[in-house]
C-alpha cells in the first residue's frame, strides 16, 4: 500500500459528494485510497479504477477546461493567432484518441494515466450522434471563448497580473486544509478577479458558494479587502456570465458553512482524529436512487450488488 497518509481536508466538490451519497463519498475518499499503487489490495485497486471514470459530460468539461488553460498559458502573447487557432484541432484530436483508448478498455490496465469513460465501463448504448455532440460542445466552447470579450479582456492583462491559472491551492481555516482550484485569477484595476469556466447546464447563480470559497482563498493569498474581490462564473458555450461580490459578513457566513460541512463529514468516521472511516458501515447509500445513474461505483455498491 502507499505510504501517503490520507489526511482530512475540505473542498467544495468533497462537500457535494458527501451530500449526494455517503456510500459514494466513502468509496471516493476512503475505500479507494492508495489504489493507484499496483501492490494495493484488489478491492482498493478496483474502487480506484472506478473512481477515475468520467461521464461524457464530465469528460467534455475537462477538455474545455484543458483547452482554455492551453490558451491562457500559450496563446496570449501570440499576435499571429496561430497558437489560438491550433487549440481546437489539438483538443479534438486528443478527445478522439482518449475515446478510442477508453472504448478498448485501456484504462483498466493503467487507470492512473489512461482516462476511462463511464459509458464504456458500463456498456451504455450511446449513439454516434451523441458522442459527436459531446465533442462538438468542446469545439464550440473553445470557439466561443476565443470570440468572447472575456478572452479579449484577459489578453490586455500584463503578465504580472496573472495570479493563478488552474492551480490547486489551499488555505487554512482554524487548522483545516481547504482546497480550491479557481480556473483563473487575475489582478486588474485594483481588483482581484476570479474566473471559473462552466460548461454544464446548472444555472450560473448556483455557483455562488463554490466561488465564495475561491474568494476566501483570494483573501488569504492576494488581498485583505473583500470589496476588491470579484468572482465570475462564465459559460463560454452560451457566452453567459454571473458575477459575485462578497461582503465581510458573507465571507464569515461562508467560513461557518465550511466549518459545519467539515464537522458533518467527520461525524460518521470511526476515528476522526486519524481520519479513519473503518469498514464504511456508517456510510449509507443515498435514500434517493437519482445519483446512482451517473455513479462510477455502481458495480461495487451494495445497493446494486446485494
Ligand atoms: S450506486 Fe448509488 S447508492 Fe451506490 S454509491 Fe453510487 S450513488 Fe451511492
């Protein structure tokens, strides 16, 4: 087994996983821990392999993010526009290769490096048109991003105004490690602006809490003044955005939210001090079967394998 300790930390995605289904959360954050190691027990390896699967929607979102990251890191200072123009074919080509590898089951032998698709693992019948539409969404996201005014505005920011691009970061809240991965953070006109790219169908206003956690990170890293922080959820496919501001009171409420959520997560553990979840008996399956439809742990879950 890996010697890497499984330390308790908090993130917004972890909170969402905990709220969706305790059993799924247990599989993702405890039972699959160390499964990247070839010498881990077979059950741990299997759960890790399942954890790494993506639905086609998640896969498309990942590729849209990766393409925008490529543009931000490589195309801002290219007046010819050639690098920007290469982003779409480059990304679509990568998607094609990943699709073929996933369909062939290559991820089973190497889940650490080879992406696997949920639809292939569970042999779902997805039409060729639907797969094409999935890839097309990424192409549209790249094209629309390049045509939108967010990209225009970003290009005018000097290099030292770029504070973070897709960088996993954390801050401490009363000793608790809180992780956040804002897609882009820039400094412009005395403001710290946080961007998060959204390619799903959820209304952008629903992301206020998640981006509020990024605002807490900004307060820890880049400014002491809440009034200087603006957080923007931007959907390049629809060219829609929602901007959020947070008062000092709002941020204190967010801190309370994180503390309460972390306390809830620690409650079912066998030993919260050592972040030990035991055999998972305290982590029940969700009452509702709705989250099961896209759950990568279907084949391991007691609900479906009694
Ligand atoms: S299949 Fe359903 S009940 Fe089982 S872990 Fe997944 S979401 Fe939870």
